[in-house]
C-alpha cells in the first residue's frame, strides 16, 4: 500500500528517512526521479540516507508508474518521493490509487513565490497542483509528521 507520496526537491534525506518512515511504518522507499535513476553516485548517496530496515528503489518516473499497481499488495508500506509537481502529476494521471500528495520541500528560485516556510511555487507548479486537486486528491503541506497539516488550496 502507498502510505505517502511526497514532493521534496531533496528527495531522500534524514527528515524523510527517519521522521516520515517511522511515523508511517514504511518498509519500502521509492525515489521516482529520472536523473537519480541514471546516476550511480546519486543512487549510492540515496541508499545511505534510507532508514534501517527499509528497502530503497531508485526508478525513473515511467518505471515507477509501471510498478504502482504492485504496491497494492499489503506487504508493501511504501513512501514515494518525487522532486517536482510535474512528476507527481504524472503519477496521479497514471494511477488512481494515490489519494494524497504531501508537499515537503520545494525551494525558492527565480519566478517562484514562497507559500510556506519550505514551499515555493511557480505558475507551472500551481497548474500541476490544481490539476491534482481537480482529480479529488488532497494536496497538503507538512515538512514533518508532527507539523499541522495545511491544505495547499488554503495558502495560495
């Protein structure tokens, strides 16, 4: 089962590996990122960041889409990480089993507007996130599980 789909431009790091993995009792972490999937050094670095007892898969977005139905098996307790709203939308468009997207970290950059302490969005992000919401999927902002959940549409 998919426990969480998270947009975090840092992908897998301590906050995700320990706070979220423990909170959700995750045993499978999937990094869906085309660049990381083709970079052996990045894969090795990501593997060092995973929580003990969990299995890490670094896949392209397309490869991740192909395995999403397999995650319905109750033996999987999966955390899926993408680094941008475009990839999150691709997952949602391809698989109806995703019910919520967590915005955890989207850095400030030119053309982006800060909407929370760790989330900055541009027009493309807004379009992607609004499309996700239009499909009946919750988009919520929380860096760690102990933060109060804020719905994206209430802060833009």
